[in-house]
């Protein structure tokens, strides 16, 4: 499972006392921090962030600094999930290039310290914008934020993985085929009852795979509330992206997957999730799908996608599979969020939406 459907807030959505299921040895953590994090000085206060379906995430506070700890959860887990060591690898490589991520400090592969592997990074202060309609802002402010979001994604996709030490971060080629296969397996491993639309999608999606694109770093969950913005815009009124969060699903793949995932916000109604469908985009100042496609193409130097219906079907299928993973974890008692049951209930509506796009794509 992933953090892709936290409701509707991301991992860093306020803190609470640590869930008893995810308590950790604070004395052992303090000792590890002192040995592995430059400049660390206790005493240490630990709280848990409210969001994060997948990897329990903690706020670590000291008198002089604040950190974030991401850990692999205990319990029975799907084989390819919860790879916090991969998160640490990618943000370390990107931080070295000046891309906006939280500064990573250290990775602990010794499960004996707190019970599972984990890593520690800086806590980045700033704005996280939950509501895609950006209430309280002017049309100009909204457009500037949406432009910054697209520009940040295009910047991520500009990196050649082998030039920044990530050549082994994923498999090259056949990205969409492998992703359809992966999410099919994850859905089937977590299935709680038959969903005919998912069965139809599993049969259809492999038949309409897009042409293979370049191999780039794919975030996997790139959306507005996975970015931290500076509290104020710069002197030119431009919003400053301080950090992109939640790299659990990142890999090497086709950048079109990231971009089309971002675009499904325009296809999802607010009644189902935090979507834009049905909103008066012109009045709000939010760019249309067509404007967003044109800006990404300009900034990335890539051709606009020609098969958006298939891409929307794929992305909604993927989200449905993620939600089914949450449903499986609710069943198994390992879901890490109070919103898990709500997310699990979204499987069938998302599957229905995916199938509607699949039919437009020729199913």
C-alpha cells in the first residue's frame, strides 16, 4: 500500500500521540540519532503524523531542530511495498541536484533499533495546500501555484537517472505493461470481494498500452498536497516549492505516468475525492487540462499525450488497486490511518470511473 489516497491530506497533516501499534524505543532512537545525525542534540520529543496510510511517519523535535522519521510498518506486508530505503535513495540523489526535497540525514537498516528500518530527514516548514480549489486565493495566485506544480514535475523529469546515480533505481522499458501487471497483482492479493469493473480493466488495459517513452524518475504520487510551499510568494509573486514529499512509489519509468496521474484531478469530482471536475476553472483561475498539457509539453520538451482516455483509465485503476490494498490491510488489522475504511470504500467508484474512460478509449 501507499500514501496515495490519504483523505484528503498527505502524510504531513498534523500530529498526535504515537499510535500504540507503532510505538518505538525513544531511548534507542535518541542514541542512534546522536551517532548518525550531524548536529543532533536531545532531548527528543516524538509524535506521529496523522496522515500516512502506509509508512508510519513521526515528528522528531529537539530544542534546536525538527526532523521527520519514516519507518517500515510492522506486520505482514505486500512484497514490494513500504520500501523506505528506496525513498532515502531517491531523495538523497535529488537533494544533491538541488531539486526541492527534504534534506535526508541517515538511513537505518538495523531493525533492532526501533523494530523496523527507517530514515530521518529534515522537517520542512511551509504551506501544504489540501483543497485543489485553493479557497481564499485570487485567480492569479491559483494559476501561479498550478504553474509551479507543473514546472516542478517537468524539472523532475529533466534528470537523466544514470547521470545522478540512479541508473539501478528501476527497470528500463515496458513501464506501463509492468505497472498494469504490478497493480493487478496487488489488487488480487488484497481482494475482499469480486468487482466486475476491475476484472474488465485487468483484461483491457494491457491491450492499449501507450508507445514507450523515455526512462526518467517517476514520483508515482505527484499532486498538490505532496508539495510544501514557502509561506509567502517571492518578490515577483511566484510561489516557491520547498519540498516534494512522499517518494514511496518512485521508480524509473515513463514520465507520462506521473503527468497523467496529476491530470486525473481534473477528471475526479469533489464528491468522490478532492477533485476539480465540475468546478468553474475559469472563474477560479485554475488552468484547464488543455492549458496544463501545453505548459508541461513546453517545460519538458515532450509531445502532448495522445491517449488521455487510456491514461485516465489506467490511473483510476491504479488508485482503485491502492484503495483495495488499504481494504486488505483493514481486513488484516495493519492499516495505519483512521481514514483507511473510508479509502477502502472508494474501490468500486474508482473502478467504475476507470471503466468509463476505458470505454472511451475503445474497450
